[in-house]
């Protein structure tokens, strides 16, 4: 599997756009470009020794606070349970096991991973339930022990959550050849959770071309032999290796040795396009690591569960919002002549047409005027979009900014034409221009909201919209739907991407 491949339909960034979006805190250094090598072994100056010391001190402080907090909570629970006999040892035992689990983790995971907390809570709860079923614990003792374990394990969970919120951006050093590194920069350069501090290039020994001083605006800070030294000097959070024809498995292994006594994570980028972790299962075949990608097709049970939940919640919301909907209908009628509702044929699941209902936000002759406005189209791909559309009414602009014009679509969800969450409902004339790649988004019911809405709506380009829809189709989970629904409320309140 090559990480140098970019699947069709994915939007790649131009060098100019990457330069504009890259981080402002990267300082370019002078490099020697003769003979394809760098002069000296100096590294970039983005992180001062004082800054690195403060980061190490902060990490140590988090560890001390975590150990102290867990010990204090365990001691408190032990005192409170002293009168309950053997149950009093449960908090202390949970604290010791937790700290042992955390100590076994690599240094870079100790302030990030919740795996020890999850694993210990599930095992501890199971052990206590077995003890209760065996008659070793009474119901009150079981309840007290479970609460004590939850309190002891809750302390590091809260601390780790706060650390994650504070340190969302991870400083990253990229390693690989120019082509492989360029693809990673194109995908990660604009992302706020990744701060690329530099690139270490791995080029063939017989490459006589001059080594560049930068790749898409990010500085080339060294070569493969200097990776560990530069990573420590820059105090980066992670080193990401982009596999290619020059970089071998032995090179990666040597990097693990060079970084094993540090708190720097080493990761190998493998592009499994459009698949999220729960669909990927690693396994070994001989000396090769294979990534088994589970099929994206949903089971009949999950489809039934989603449909039932969609219709039930939509019916409840429709009943609750009927008074508001009645008022909005009256306001639309008073603002401009015509019906309060706008009906339009859209493409549903597998491209089957259905009539979508919305509150009317445009004049009644909007469709007739579309042709005269076609030359001003600002939409990408097959989309027709105008930022300041003259056909939109005064009330319509307010309805669009607040997304209240979409309330009648709840009836489409109740009927089974749409889902609460799904890809953007497309027009039949748009689907006529779809190729087999984009047509994949029609394999599920369209939604009132989706990844496209919480990611900027009208600001999104066509390629980005397609990518988000395909990611949703291939990686659907019930938890993902709930997350999108919650983020939709936030996006609507902030009017993010509304037009």
C-alpha cells in the first residue's frame, strides 16, 4: 500500500494555498544545498532550551499531580469505607493497579491515553460483580466499592481530559522522500491539530539533484541520520514516517531504537482512504504487517435501528415544533406572496426521487430566474450557489441563517424519505453529473444535517463536500450520529457557514 496515492475526488492543495495556511511560528534556517547535503548538524530554532525545559517540567508536573490526586482520592475512600471491612482495600488496590498500568505505557502516552482507566474500570467492575454473585459482597458493599473505584479512576480521567483540551495541537516532524512528504503536507498542513515543524528528507544516494530548502513552505531541517537529534532538539510530540521507495523497514526500526528513551512518539503513515480506526484490524503475515479493512456495508439490524430512531425522534420534534412552525408559516406568507412551503424534487437513497419540503425563503419565480443568474454562479462542481442571491426574501435570509427553513423536513424523515443525519440531499440534475465515485453518497438516505453542515456548509468546496459525505457513508456509527447532532446545534447557534 503506497501512501503516495491520493484517491479520486479528494481535493489537494496547491503550493500557494499551503503557504498561506501553514503555521506562522515556523522559522526557516539557512541550509547548504550543494551536493544534496546539509552543512553542519544544527537544527531549526523554533524551540528554545528554556521552552523545552518548561515543557518537560509541565509534563512532570502533570505526572506528580496525577499520582498525588489518585493517592489522595484512594486514601479518602479508604477512610470512608473503613467500617465496611474488606471493601476498604478496594480503593487502594484500584489506585495501585492504575499507577502500574500507567507506568507500563510509553512516556508519550501517559498524559494522553485513557486506555488504562477504561481497562481497569471494566475489569474491576466485573470482578466486583462476580464477588457479589458469589456471596462475598453484599449489595450495599458492592455499591460502595463501585462508587469508590469510579472516584479513584475518575481523577486521572478528568486530568487527562483537561490535558487534551489544552494540548490539542501536536508538533510533528515529517520523515520521507519529497513525494510522500508532499502528500502528508497537502493533507495535514491546514489542520489545526497538527503543527509541522520541519521535514527530514530521505532521498536516493544516487540523486544528484540539489536538495530543496523547503517543501511546500515547510523547512527541510535535515536528513534521515539526523531525525532523532532534531526531534529531541525541537522537543516535538511525534515523528511521522511517510513510507516510500527509499525508506526501508530497517530505517524505521533504527528510528525506534534512537527514540526509545524519549517521550517522542514514532508513527508510520499508512493511507487507508476513508476508513476510520474501528474498521481497521492490524495482523501479521510472516514479517509483514497487514491492515485488514472491514467492509463499509451496514448490517440489516443497524439500518433498521437507525430508521426507527430517525422516525421516532423526528415525529417527537415535529410535534414539539408545530406552534413555532405555524408562526413561521404566517410570517413567510406576510413577507412575500406565495405559499409558505417550498417543494422540490431531490434524489433520495439510490437516486430515487422524492419531494423535499422546506419553508419558502425565495421569491416564487426563483426557478425561472436561475438561468439569468447562472453566469454569476459561485458554487463548485455541479452546485449552484450565490452568496448574495437576489431571489432570497427578507424573512428568507433570517430563516436560512438560523436553519429554521429546514424544520418541515422533519416530515420527510417521518415518511422515510430522509434521515436526521446523512449526506446533503442533492438535486436530480446534480446527480446526473456524478461518476461512480461520487454516486456512492446516494447509497444511504440524505439527511437534514451531516458532516457537511457542521464543517462549514456554504464555505465548503465541492470536493470537500463529497469527501465528507463519503466518509459518513462508509464509517457510520450511532455514536457518530449523536455527535453530529450535538455539533449541529452548536453550528446553528454560531451560524457557522450559513448563507
